[in-house]
C-alpha cells in the first residue's frame, strides 16, 4: 500500500494499524468520463480519491441545469453515507480526469478503520467540509437562478419595447384605400436584430425599409434601435434612398466598437404613380407578385451598412402596378433549414408566394410563416424571421 499519511481521513492515525486494515483493499483506475457511482444504485463501499478528479452531481436529474456539481478532491471520501444507512446512492459520481480510487469494503471501513484513534474525528471533519462546499454551491446556484429570472423579466420588457418600435398594426394604414401594407417579425430569441418600417413622408410618398442586424440578442437589438431611429430622421430629410444609406453607413460606423452591421433595403413609393425608387445595402432581393406570378426584383450594388465608412450606394427605379405586391424579407425566411438541412431557398419562397399572391396581405404573411414552420418542423425558428409586404390598390371612387 502506498503512503497514506497525507489523506485527511488518516491524519494522526496509527500507521501500522492502517496498513494492516488496508492491506487487502483495491485501487481502481478510472479513465476520464467513467462513472464510479450512479444515483439510485445500492452501494457497500467507501471510496477515497488518491489522484485525479471526481465530481458528484446532486439533484433529481443529474446532468441537467438544475443539478449541483460538487468536486471531490484527492484524499476525500465518497459513498460513505450510503454505506452507513444502506439507502441507494443519491448522486452521480464520475471521473472528470483519469483517476485512482481506493475502494474500502464497508466492513473494513466501519469495523476496522473507524476503531482506530482519530479516524472518526477526521471523518466528521471531511464530511463537514464537503457539506460546507455543497451549501456554498447551492447558495451560488440559487443566486444565479434569481439573477436569471430577473434577466428574463428584463428581456421580456425589452422585447415589448422593441416590438412597440415596429409598425405591427394590420393593416398599417387602415385609413387609406390606395395602399395596403403589412409586416411581420418573429425573433429567434427574446429580442432580435431584424427590423422593418413603413411611413408616409408626405401624403403620396411612402418610405419602406427592411433590415437584418448581424448577430442576435441584446447587442443586435440595441443596434437595431439605433438603425430605426436614424432611418426615420434621414427619410424625412431626403427622398434619395442611396443618400440615406450612405449617411446611415457613416453614422453607424462611429463608435461601433462591437463591429456590428446591418443589411438593409429601402425605398420610396409614389402611391399615385406607382414609381418606386430603391437602394440596397447587402440585403436579400425583394419579390414582386403580379397575379399568380412572382419574380425577384433586380438590385443595385451596395455594401453592408455600418461595416466600413465612406461607402457609396446607388439606386434603381421600377413601377409597381395596381394590384402588384412587393414582398420584402430577411434571410431567416429563405435560409430556414428543414430536417434534412435543406433551406427553404429563394425558389421555395417564390413558390409559396405564387400560391398565396392574391390573398390579403395578413393572410399572405401568415401562410408563408406557416410554410416555414412546416418546412423546419419547429414552431421556434433558428433565425429571426421578418417580412414586409405592400400592395397598390384601386383607390375608392376611381
């Protein structure tokens, strides 16, 4: 038997008596990841860790987020409680690294070792120390849970505030008979980085935009708020979408220590003539639906917005006829993957739109979202999903 005087349980004990009691005990070699004890099993042994690292996972479901992990340090005992009362093991004990463990039969442990001077007192000391560590771990876990609960409440408030910044009313302009506009956003997490907006800069000119901030979560949401605020100011100052993107790009680059950026499509629609002037900054190409036909809109070249200052953008123009629908979206729609890892794709989106192109816009967006749910097999999408659709109508009295 190797030197054992360093083990806390045997401190100041009679070494010849220890050597005699431990003479027939076995040393186990446990590779990393090997379980030593499993919750619910019977146990008749006491184990002492000689080298390496063990961890005991306490809780109704070991391995779950609610479990408490207690490190077993070299020299410490494990299994003595179940060996005392004969009840099943209450924790999963596994080797974190390659470990060497001394196995003591309960008869040896209680009938021989516990009779040696100093060993019972040492056992109480080691048990007390382990219980203290377990209590400290439990208190820390409780604090983390309370902080997490508070954070979830804060995220819910943030989600509501973010949603309140977007025009989610259906339809967006119920008082107008010449245009129908409808939007949809579903963040992948509580808060997301997708955005869209639509508002009239004068009685006949509608500004629309849709964008996707890099990343997810709070940082992306804060950047999204900044983008929305700047866009609303810039759209009231000029009706040139390429100028809006140029100015927005330069302003977003200032103080952008997080290196976030946004893909963005925006434009101005003259609802009387149907003239639509638009610009693009690295965003997905919109789709125009006419009758049961759907086609991708050609895009001007344009870099991601906020990635590098001094970029220039250009614009293009087309006419949106009465009855035609302009459908804008973020890549969370076309890149949504099915069970086999196949994305919906632009072609899949075109096919879905052809089927629903003549539906009222709220129904069109809802049916496309349902198509995504069916395609992915999940109600919770992996990426933010945002859509914006507008359709020119025949005005009342025309």
